[in-house]
């Protein structure tokens, strides 16, 4: 069964009912329900980039060169 996530987020439980009949005509029904929670709050992320050089400015001689940039994503 497919449904929009907004419906799941707006509710806290789901119920299902199944009725079946065999070839002899016997009928049975089964029911169940299940509670759940949906986390709709994204975690806060941060990014920090290390200084590329100790003097913060790249010299013109480094222009056009590959420069390694490092940092941390948390």
C-alpha cells in the first residue's frame, strides 16, 4: 500500500483488516493495528572549512593549480 508521507506524519497509528473466503465458502477476518512515530525534524548540520594557507590569501602563483581544501561536516 502506498500513500503520501504527509498522511503518515499526521497520524500515529495504522489499522488493517483482511477478510478472506476459501473454496468451501468459509469466511474469516483478521484485524490488527500498529502505532508509530514519524520524526519530522531534520538534524542541524554544520560545515567548517580549514584555512587553505596560514596567511589566508592564495598567491597568484597558485592560480590555476589544484588546491586541497579540508574541513569537517558534522
